[in-house]
């Protein structure tokens, strides 16, 4: 099993080796007769937080869908733990931007979380305590009996995240999960997610249009390019974010390294250079 050298920014200890959990090996995807992803290679280590940025339509969602086995590449391969990804698996959870449609409105918060446990054929008697435990983790234990429509957008998104955690996935794919939320709620959820990832050791691929969010959350930021060609492939940049953790909204975003990264990546969100 290959491994990536990584500086352990949590402890400041000597470089550690991370086992590769997901590998894109020359992955190429065409949709509607158009090349969306040109051959893209990337190795992702266990517990890494990868954010993906790039202009609209450059294939960010497509990359997540290929990783989850929803899209079959016509070139190259996606490997999970060294094994070819042939289709969807419970080891990979998906969090969508549109929480309102992701949750079942006629089920309570707890009922929505239990859905993941039903799908995994967890015995009925174990479902309630496990759902309650996950709801505790995301701070929603007191709201277990409510219905989604009785919750704020941020809380509904936490229910969706709780449902994914209940699935006990290895990888979490998050497609602009906080895109529809107001700035305050969004920042709160960013910090909560960073904590959850630290505690669970989950590996996350997170698509966002928000450059600050991308840097704030990431161990590495992956910048994709639209309309790839042989000379200008999909993978524009992969940038290490060596900001200390745990991060803080004000202190981290004022850190000189944060500002340097922000300047460096600005061009890749359609501001002219890419
Ligand atoms: N099933 C499909 N058939 C044909 N074309 C598709 C299909 N799915 C996506 N596309 C096209 O592929 C391109 C990449 O889509 P994708 O959703 O991956 O981009 P994205 O970078 O996530 O975009 P956005 O930032 O706007 O969400 C887009 O031009 C989209 O219209």
C-alpha cells in the first residue's frame, strides 16, 4: 500500500506516513460527448481533508461522483484501498447542498438518521441508540423528535451530516454542503465539521466555490480547470495548506500564510489566470 509523507500539524511531530485510501489514476471522464475531466491523477491519504475548487462546470461534482462509483471513467481507474471502484458503496457517504431534498420531510430527525442504519441492515433494537449517539455528536440530541421543516437550514444540514456519520463511512463526499447557508451558520458548521473529522479520522472530499472556505478547511486544495486540453489538463494545482489546527475563524484567516494561499489560488476561481 503506498503512503504519502505528511507533516503532522496536530502534534508538530516528525513527518508521518498516511495510507492512501483513494487514488485517481489517470481518470478521464466524458459526459454528453464532451471531455469533462482530462487524465487526472491524485492520491488521497487516510484522514485527509481535500477541498476542490474551480470555475463552474469544470468537473468538481464529476470528480466526487467518479470517486463514489456513480460515474464510470472511460479512461484510467479510481482505486479505494487499492481496489478498483466498480459502483456505489456504503463506505462512501454523500452530503448534498440541497438538504431540504436530501431529508425525508415525513420522518423525524431521528427517523432520517435511522434511514442510514436501515439501509445497512442494522438490527431494529440498535438503531435508536446509535442514531441518538450520532445526533449527540452533531449537537442535535434535543431535536431528535422534530421534523426537518421545524429546523433551521444549518440544523437540517447537520441532520444530513449525522445521517452520513451513522453510515460509518470511510470517505465523505461533500458537494457545496454549506453553499445555501448564511455566513454565520456556515462558519459555525465549518468549525463543527473540522472537529468531527479530527475526532473520527474520516477522509473528506469537499467541493466549494468559496476560496476562503476551501483554504480554511483543507489539508490540501485541489484546483481544477474547465475545458481541459493536453497542454492545460483538468488538474491545475494541488496546494498544501500547512496552517496550524485547530483553526479559528479570525486568527486563521488573518494568518500571513492564509493570505498568501488566498492570493495564489484567486486566479483559479475564474478570475482570469487558471
Ligand atoms: N449526465 C450528464 N450528461 C451530460 N453532461 C453532463 C452531465 N453531468 C454533468 N454534465 C456537464 O459536465 C460538466 C461538469 O459538470 P460538474 O457538475 O461536474 O461541474 P462542477 O464543476 O461541479 O460545476 P458547478 O460548479 O457549476 O457545480 C458541466 O458542463 C455539466 O453540464
